[in-house]
């Protein structure tokens, strides 16, 4: 490691999280060349394609640096690593009511928060969220806090119904999902899911796509009622703060807000039992495999 310079901290990792969707694409070398720079994570090691040192959800304790931070638990957008030296302003202290093992969800919560800002749902809206992965589940949970909103989490896996119940929202399989929605958020990572989103949106409704497909091509049935119903298809990505908040919110303020939103214990339902860091090379192929059932994989150091 580099020495701890003025304005730096040395962090000893306690936990990190595998972001399954993104890290699976990276693990399979499916980052298109056009995105090699944009998809670089902070403090990433190496260059695309795989192998690279990647990850962006680490919680640790500051063991060297400014006296005000020593001993503090912090969240850092850093790859999976036991110890590292970073600028002190890159370490965001955890709120007192958010345990370190839950704070690993901060990067996913930040993505979900930004998506909700982009989508701009309102009270009493009928909202469908397609894809009960971590980000989709967090978007559904946030939208479910709106007064009178009817939120349905949609997934091909019927076992996700229990998760939806825990998060306080409805659940449906794609074939049973309610239509005529005021807003549809797509987070399944599949073209079929996005096609389903088109069928669930009401007239002139917004379909917000927060999936990232890597090098895959997605085909959509836009020859039907897409134009006559004046549907709006838009994207959301966490790299920039949503336009509605960009003038007032920095990336750090948004990340601090995401951490504060993790105070609710029900969000523990998204976290899989921990894997030790030393076991991760053996376990990672299963964790990233389709059908593994893993949502947020916690890593312990």
C-alpha cells in the first residue's frame, strides 16, 4: 500500500458486497469497448476486459489518518480488498443507526434513489417494478413509502413473493402483473423484462429502464401500440445525479442520503449469508451464476 499522506486515511475492510448484475457482466468480459472508461469503478485495478480488480461496496474502519476519523466505520466505493489507502473525503462515515453489515447496500441504494428521482413517482400512483434483484427491490421499497401508492414487484421467480411481502409491496409473476400503470421501472436485466414493461404501462406513462445489458443487444416490440399510446422510454444511471437534483446535490450528499435510508432492519432480507473473503475465489462463480438465488452477497474480512 501507499503510505498514508496528508488528507488520506487507511481503511481496514469489515464487509463488502458483490453487485451481482454488474460484476457478473465484468466477470464474463461483457463490457463493450465503448464503455471501458465509463464503467471504471473508483480505485479499480487494471483495465477492461476481465481480469480487473473491481467492486464498489466496501465498509471498513479507519485505522490511520486524521484523528477525527480514526476508529470510525465508513463506507467507500472501493473494490474487494482487505486494506487500502484513499483520500479522506472518499470515506463516508456511517450513521449511528446503520450497522456495518447492512451498510454494504449503500451503493445499490444510491442507484435506487437516483432512479426514483428520475422516475418522479407520486402519491397514489400505480407503479410496477420489474425485476426483484437488489436495485429493483430497493426501488419498490422506496416507492412503497409514497402515500396511497400501489406498488407491485414483478419477477419470474415466485420465491420473490416473500421478499415483496417483507418490503411491504405487492408481488406478481409477469403473466399476472397489473396493467395500466402510471409508472413502470425495469430492473430485470433482460430484454423480455423490458418488453413486459411496455405492456404494463398505461397511456402516456413512463417506462424507466435501470438495467445495464453490457455487450448484449435487446430487441423490443415497438411496432404495436408503443407509438399510438405515446409511451415514454427513458434510462437512468447512477454515474450522474438525476437532473431534478443535480444543481443542489453532490455525489457525496447523495451517498450519505443512501446510507441514512438503510436504517430500516427489513432491508436485511436482501443480504445473503456471509462468505469469507479468503473463500471468495472458489465461491464467486456460483454467486454470479444465473439462478443462484443470491441477492446481495456479503463478504466478511
